[in-house]
C-alpha cells in the first residue's frame, strides 16, 4: 500500500482565515447611500477604493466603511 506524504502545516488552511465577499456597484452604492453611477464615476477617477475586474467594479464593504469614516471624520 502506497503511503501519502504529509502536507506541510504552512499549506493547510487556517481556521481563522476568512474571505470577505466583494460588493457589486448596486450593493456598495446602497451601503454608502449614493447613486450607483456616482460610485462608478468615483471608482474610475480613483476617488474611492475599488477593484476593476474586466468592465465590472467590485468593492470591499470594510474598506468602504473605513474610507467613509476617514473622509467624513471631523
């Protein structure tokens, strides 16, 4: 019987590791309470943190909330 080699612990998934789902333009605009076209324009100009995947824009909710807090903190 062939024995399977042990996988190094550095390649095993960590239980605390998780991935945040990226928001589409509609969801992110709702979160920020702005129009989706305004959000897309801001993303194109680099005024707001965003990721462009092909023609689509994606947004991290945590990053958007931090950006909003820093932008409007007084």
